[in-house]
C-alpha cells in the first residue's frame, strides 16, 4: 500500500491527464482517477528507488541499480536501457557542440573579451 506521506503527493497531477488521454482515456479524466493513478505511480517509483538503493553499498543511487531491479520485467528493462542510451547520446552531442563553439587556438578570445 502507498505510504501515507506519499498518498497526498500531487507531483504528477499535471502530467497524467495528457498521458491518460494519449493512451485512450477521456480528455478530461475524473480527478479521482488521476489521484488513483498518481498514487500508483508514486508508489511504483518509491518502491523501485528503495529496492535499487538496497543494492547500493556506498554513494549515490546509480542507473545500474535501477536496471538490476527492473531485470525481471523485460519491457521496463529495455525501456530503461533505451532511455540511458538516449541520455548518453544527448550528453555526447552537447559535448561536441560545446567543443565546436569553444574558441580555437592560443590567441583566441571569448566573445565577452572581443566586445571590450
């Protein structure tokens, strides 16, 4: 059952109705339905984080811990791997963009220095 402190959490109330509509529900679902789904989502995330954190010996919770917990649910595991790959690709593209925008050569000045 959902932790009482989490049951009142409305973290996903704005995000859930459009997602529900996208999956075939009413455009404006009942508030009780959104509340119930919000409770399920918060409970799932809380449980997943707690189980993944139990694997964590020292330091921060890592994506590998979450994937390990999801290993028995192949669809969720694959989606997690796919999201991690996308995150890696985006980070790599940002690094490439930042290095391309960086001044080249020893005497290159930044835009701020050129304006002075």
